[in-house]
C-alpha cells in the first residue's frame, strides 16, 4: 500500500511518496486480491468437440424422424381383407370376362343419358326427353358447329360481349344506337332447324326404333334413324353457314371498320 505522508511525519515501515500531486485522489491497491480470486476454467478442445458432436447427432435424429413421418408414418394404413374361397361363386367354365364401357357421345349411335335420349350421326344430333310427345319436341344441332372462320367467330363473340358487358362496349366505343341495332339482329341457336316434313319423318323413325324389339329389328330401326338424321343435317349445313355469314355482314355494317378491327384482333 502506497501512502503519501505529510511533511515532517514518517512512520516506520511506510515509505514516503512524492507529494507534489497534492489534491489528487489517492489509490490504494491490495496486492493480495489477485492471489485470492479463483482462476477461471476454460473448456478444453476435447469437451467442445464432444458437445458439437452430440448436438449434430440430435439434429440428425430429428431430421430422420421428420423424413420417416413424411414418407411412411403419414401414409394410409394397409388393410388386409381375407376372402373365404368357399364363399365365392365361381364363374362357369368357358364364360368370358366382359367389361362393358360406356358408349362415347361423339360417335354415331343412340344412347340415353339420365332422362334424355341422344341420337347422333356423323354430322347431326337430335335430343329428346323420354317424355317427348310429338315431332316438335326434339332439338337439333351440328355437333361440330358450323366451322366458321376465326373472324366471324370473333364477331359473334364481340356482339355478345357488347350486349352484356358495358365496360367492353365503352372500350370499343360502341354507341347506344349501335347497341340497339346489334340487339335487333336475330342471331342464335345451333343453326340446324329442320323443316316440318323433316321433323315428322325423324319422329316417325324414332317411334319405330323406340317400339322395336331387341335384336335385328332394333338394329335396323337404329340404322334407318341415324341415316335419315345424317341426310337431314347435311342438307341444312351449308344453308346454315350462309345464314350466319349474312348476319355477320350485317354486324360489320353496324360497326365502324376501327371497331371491327379491335374486336377481331383481340
């Protein structure tokens, strides 16, 4: 311990320091304090390596558990069904195993879907409810449409948008007067509209098919009905295309060339 004594005084065992810095704080240091404090123990490299290895092993175990759960544990449980062979009825020998498939709707034929009958040929289609009572009940259409050029299809779609979408009509700058003229055009339906004699003939053939017994009589009645439907649809196809083409020309006359370009170039 170092003490600055005042002048004229000196104790035994105590050294006299320099008192020129009179008025400064006095610092007293205990030389035994460092010896009494316990030394801090540092972790040796071997211990650190063991701890790091243990942490890595825990991470691997957790990751492996997650992968196992995703691949195996979360999958549906396998069920085992035991079948008694003696309780199963064996099929007679020589009986072929036949798996029936539903008839496709896009091929010629006659089929019933729910409560509606569908008669289809290569070019035409007739639909009628099972409770149909006369030649005026069936509806007709061309299964593949009229195969109009893309420009005409765009004009048809554009007319529909103008009549049902005010925002689109404003974008194409269609005036209210133009909208009224477009609405007055009678465009719609499938385009296949048989004349009354054709309807009567098809209805007659349908009744013959519906009342025919199974076997060759049923097959012959089906063939006659489909062939007649194909004949009628072929005779109506080109007139229907010409009718739609004339209506589309009227649409082009109502609209301006700029509007037609905006509609067909979308």
